[in-house]
C-alpha cells in the first residue's frame, strides 16, 4: 500500500535554533524572513511536522528549512512558483530571465505593463515571480477581482544571475516540504498531535490589498485554531500588534482562553506604509507584531 505524504510527516524532532537567511526569493507584503529566527525561537523545542498555511513568500519556512513540512496557500499562481522551485528550479530561473530580458530590451514601464497584462489575462506563476521583484516597493497589490494593480518599481530588478543564486539556496531549503494549493482550513485540518502550525494571515488593520484578504475572516481562523489546539497541535499566530511606535494598539477580539501566551516581535517600519506614503518619513510608523501561542 502506498504511503501518503502525511504519514511520512510523523516523528520529526527539531531544535529550533536557526541562523538568519538574508536572501529573499520573493518580495511580498508582510514578509517575516528578517524576524523568523525570533519567531522560531518561540516554537516548541521538539515537534513533528511543520505547517505554514498562509505561505506567501515563505519567510519562516525558508529560515527553518524543516525536514518535513506542508506549505500551502489558496493563491494558485503562488503555489505554482513554490512547486517549480522545488521540482524544476531551472524552469523557475528561465521564467525570471525571460521577463528580465524583456524588461531591459525596451522602455521599462511599457515592458513591465506588458508582463502585468499577461498575468492579469491569465494569472500564472511565471509572470508573478518576476512581477513580485519588479513592482513598485515590492508590494504585490490586488483588487477584489484578483487583478494585480501595482505599477512598475523605480528600482532595477535583480539580475538573472542573482535570482539564480537565490533559487539554488531556496531549492535546498524546501526539499522536505510538500506544497499545496489549499484553503488554510483544509491544510490545518491535516495537522496532527505534536505538529506545529505557524499562521501569518492578512492583518486586519492594513493588509486588505493581499490576494483573498478582502474575504478573510479572522474569527473563522480562531475557530480552526481552537480545533487544532484540541487535537494537540501547537499553533503560533502572527497578527496585528501595535503601530505608530506603540501609540496604536490593534483590537482583534481574541477569544478568551484560546492562547496561552502573547509576545511582541519588533518588525521595524512597515513596507506597506512606505508604499502608501511614497517615501514620506516613517519615524512614527514603527510596528510590533503580536505573536500568539496556544501552548
């Protein structure tokens, strides 16, 4: 009888002491890569499988580099990128190089808009991987109908050689991960006792521009987390904490008794706010994320 991938996830223990990973593969709103070592330090000292059901740019997954994991997202083009990274890294490199050469072959903004139009005509990972690194501020912004609306960035995208180096590094770090195009509730339902789930959903105060964020329900996520806790699954949730250098505290309606511990992770100045303010001073926009733990 064939063994399922979930059965293979049993028995993985990890001491979550990790080193920072500087090179990002994708640019994405809310990327946690810089702060992943601190987040991981709050994980249990040993656990079985690792789940990241709001994968995005995979900042925590990439730093942790787990032996057995499930990375999932309901955004199909994004998962297409991750699957290609793992299974066919040369193809991922060629996707980026083709569009990079297109961009520099003509007028930058015109060529960028052609690539964006190609994506919006038929959403796909090949266009998205380049757009994420070439759009304005690295903020991939979507309308409610899924249309990507971010204009061309003022920066020069990294070269294909630089991107290729990142692909090689990340390819090694995701070999233990199975990637799924799935809703968070479906993915989290597969976690078993002793597994760890790290949730990094759209934030309530500022991230409604993310794909699918407009219909996201934090209340429903709390319900799913409660079910996981009952099964003995460890859940860590990054969500809104404080903004404007601590002057604004975000009220989330957190159910009493769901989480056993709350800590705050200093995440610096908001990339999204930088995009919205178009370079204005961010001295009063320092953000601390709330990290909620069910254990």
